[in-house]
């Protein structure tokens, strides 16, 4: 599972011009489910986003998590995170899990975040979404449960 975590002052998802989810201070997280990912990958990704210390403490150090600061998470499924553009000009998405496999793992990841007590809002799986955000810092972290980076 691959995630892109962005610290935001606000973020939202709209579909067809209608806003379906929005958050204030917190994390905008794009989630890509890879073929072969397991429930443990979903749990690990959720635990990482909840515990990642990328908010400043009183000394200005990145030492607090979204949970510590009472922030929210907006989680959006994005299979294109698994795109491989190393060869040619058109990315290959063969590494991405099929939708029937990806959706339950995406939902498990969201459920795990919610179990931690952090408010987690979502986009709509397999829908063309417009995502808006204000990246705070900017702070952007990449994480892959397969430890590719």
C-alpha cells in the first residue's frame, strides 16, 4: 500500500461540482492499494498516518501527530499512485490492485484510522473526484508498506 500524506490547513473532495467531504487542519492522504496488499498493510498504513509526527510542538519541532493536535484526515483512494512511468511515456497501472480487492483494503485502512479516535472523512471510491487542499508548510511524506522508499 502506498500513501501520500500532506499536512493541510484544509482539504475537500467534490464530485460534479458538489462538495462531498471536507476537513480543516489535519492530513490529506492519498491511498494506493497494490496487488497483493493484505489487511496488515492497511492497518500499517493507517497506523503510520495517525502516528506520523509532522505537526509542530511549542518549540517549532515536528514532534506531534494528527492525533496529538486533534486534527482530521481526509482519505482518498488513488490507484494512480501505483503508476509505473519508468518506461515510455504512458504509465502502467498493472501494479494497482483490482477494484474488488482494493476497496475492502481501503475501507479497512479508513476504519483503522477511525478506531484510533481520529475523524476520517473520505472521497468516493471509483469516482472522478476533484480534490482541493492547502498544503501547510508544505509538508508531504511518502510511505510504502512494502518499504520501497
